[in-house]
C-alpha cells in the first residue's frame, strides 16, 4: 500500500479530503468525475499535480510518488495490482480533485484500495463526495465488497480535528490500524552506528550479513521472495481485513523491474543463518527523481530467528551501505504499526523521529 512496511505493514493511500457534502459545506457546483488515461501524459500531469496537492496538504516533508514514478506505476506491467487514476473537473474545465483506486489481482480480491486528494482551496464543495462516489461505483462494478484507505495526520494534531478523519467517519469507515511515519536524518554519527552494530553482534554473531544493490542475486531469489510474502502475514495489522500475499520469483523480478524503471535503486541486506537459509532482510530505496531522500521498505526477521537482535544488525548494516553509496541522501522515511514494539525500538535506537500518523480505515460495501 504505502512506500514501506517495516514489519509494520506500507501500504500507500493517504486520503485526507474535507467532507464534501457534510455539515457546513459551501454550495456545491457540479463536478464531472472521469478516469484518466495513463498514456496521456498531459492528463497525467494535471492528475498528479492536484492529487499531490490534496494528499500532502498540511503534512511536514511529506513523501509522495513523483510524476515520473507515477507514470511508471500506471504504465508498467503489474500482475498483482491494477491502478486507475481519476479526476474531478468543474464547470470551468479545472481539475479540482483527484484520486486513484487499486484492485489487487492475486490476493485480497474483495478489496478496492483507494486514495482521494482535494486541494484545500477546493474543499467543502462536494468534490470529495463526488470522487468517493466514483470509487464506490468502480468497486461495485469490479465485484469488490470492501474498501480500504488511509488518512495521514501530522504529529501533534488532534486526530478528531483532521479533515480526513471526519470524512472517513461520515462515510461509515472504521479505524482498523495505525502506523507512525518516522524519519531519520542522515548522516548518522559513525560512532553511533558502530556502537549499535557491536550491540547487535553480541547476539547475532552466528549469522552472516550479506548486502547488495539492485536486483536480488539468483542464489537467494526463491528464499527472498518467500520473505517478502511473509511480511503481510507477520506485520501487525490491527483489525484490518487483509489476506497474506504470496510471492514467488516471478513476482519479485516484476517488482524489481518496475522499481528500476521508476529510477529507484534498491539497497538490501539479508541475514544468513548457519544452515545457509535466509533469516531476515531489510531494504532501502533511493529515488533518482527525488534527490536527498530514501525510503525504508520491508524489514522482516523470520519468526524462528527472532531474539538475536537481527533487526538492529540488518538496519545498521543497510544504513551504512546507503550512506557510503549515496552521501547526498539526508533523510529516510519509514512506517511502523504502533503495536510493533520490537521494530519501533530499533528505529528509536537508530534515531528516527515521528512525523505523522498513518491511519488505515476500512468498511464493507
């Protein structure tokens, strides 16, 4: 869903529109909602600009797909997910809101996952309600019976006062899970990283750490794909209705190709157990189109190998590899479920600080 799932589950929607036809809404002028053709770059530019403005309003240093990355997401082969961008256009021909609905194609075939973005200047005019109506229409047409979205609330903001929360409640959604976005400022003091590495080594000395940049080496691909699939089963999901994903090598390679086409470089570190099996992994993505930033993606330690400080060992090693290869990167974003105490503790030790809360809301149709 979102950029990352740091055991803790990333997913991707950040819907935070104002209630469109709720109490206090201004007189709403009619808007027309239509699907955007991903092959039409001009239309996609308009969609992306409004979508970004709506989703990111009020957030501190918000993460988001760039236009170039979004074009690849909507055009590249993806056997696991179909994405449909759409816009709301007013009587003057101006795009006043935008959204995206995603239809999982392998697991979670009941789900329609969506995001809605309405820029602040266009809120409380019925735009959000019109966009949501399109989501419901498309979900029903595809036979989907459950809707899932997210609301990002800035740290320190009372959740009940945030517009996206009010919108979700009005529409009958219930809060199922909360993750916190944290950010690490780079570079981390080398002495601090060495200290943490030594701390982890006291309990992880039987494991060998292997790092690479780019696609997974063939010798690890089958095991690594299995680890990727375990994330959606092992990550704390609260009360979300979400099925475990099944990954194989073909799915892994397709995802890697799509990431490379987006201009993102992957940095991965795995822990190899004494018997040669993969005990855990962590992954960072460095986007070419967003200089200075990196994203923490999956971190997972297999249940049979927990209790050895492998999460800390993996993240320290991968952070060191990233900083050595990309000294221009100044910050890394990650997401963790609030109930994921072990991974939260690792990130706090590294120096991550809270930026906002990502609330996951779901309802049945």
